[in-house]
């Protein structure tokens, strides 16, 4: 079974379908958001006592301190996953993504990602203490590819977050740019900010180009696999805004 989130097999057959009206967007439910947040509650409580300034001020020191705290909290709450257990996650993708080592769990039809939470920090500009919330924003915006938090692990160069996600078939096609932009603007209120970013007052996303394979389409739904999310506000403030929109 191949690993490329697909592009070739049915794209020619269904190219016309990408011209249809924008797909209706739905946010995650409040119940699901509460459950997701409860999965990280011990980390939220453990990190809440410290604030490390903005991305430019002491970012490396802050990241090291947060990483150490995440590992300590995980070990104290039986949420630590040793590296020796990674091979139990499934078949490893030969070429890792820019921020994750990726495994495919075929029996459960899920992808397991061993993510460096501080990778791509220059793009994301995340405050160090906000890395624990990043997947919550993905889940709110893109519930069809929602992440499940599994635990915390370590590599020689630092902390890792273990997340699982539904495997989206490579048989789906690539949507065109207009379909993606209409979905983001009309469904999620994210307007083009530059050539690559779409955002509002609280966050912006990128890596959703139709030239890649990070957004797929089955003729009814768009599936955003792993867009990069940049927070413009502290995570708890941005979460407060989105929680007020959830039902």
C-alpha cells in the first residue's frame, strides 16, 4: 500500500467535480472540543504557572524549559511513551515530514505522527507554552481529520508529541485553488493574507496549496491533512474565541 496522499489515479476522471459549489464547512462540536482539551488538561495545568514572553524573546530557552516540563508531567501522569515503543505504531513512512516521523496503523486505518512541537517555529511563531494546544486548533477547524493526543515522548534532540489521525485514502483527488479558497473564506472565515497564508484576527494557516497533497477531496468533503497553523494571539485567548463559536 503506497504512502503518497494521492493525486494521479482518479484526478483526470473527476477533475470537473472540483468546479462545483464550495463544500459546506463545519466546526468541531463543543463536546468533542471539551474531550480533546481534557486529554491535555494535566499539561495545561502544569504549564499555566509560567509565561515565557513572545516568540522573539528567549524562544530557545523557553522551548527547552517547556520541553522538560512536558516530559516531567507526562512521566508523572502515565502519558510518557518511550522511544522503543515507536515501532509498535505501524509501518514507518520512509521519508519523514518536515516536523514528524509518520507511521501507518493499517488495522485501525490511522496515521500515527511523532511530532517535534518546535519544528517550523519560524513559520508558526508559537509561544513555547502554546505548543500543547496546536492540535486543538486543527481539530476545531478540520474535524474530519482530527488528531487524538496519545502522549509525550523524547528523541535525542528534544521532546516529541504523539498524535494519531484518520488515514485519508490516496484515492481522493486534489481540489482546485478556488474550491479551497471558497471553503476557507466562506466556511471558516479565513481570508487570503498573502500568497500562502489565509487568516483572521486570531490565526492563519498555510500549506494548503492545490499543488501539494495536503488537501484532498472526495467529491463531497475537503480533507485538510496537516496544514501549518500560526497563532496570532496567545492560545488560550484564541481558543476562547473559537469556543464561543462551537455548538
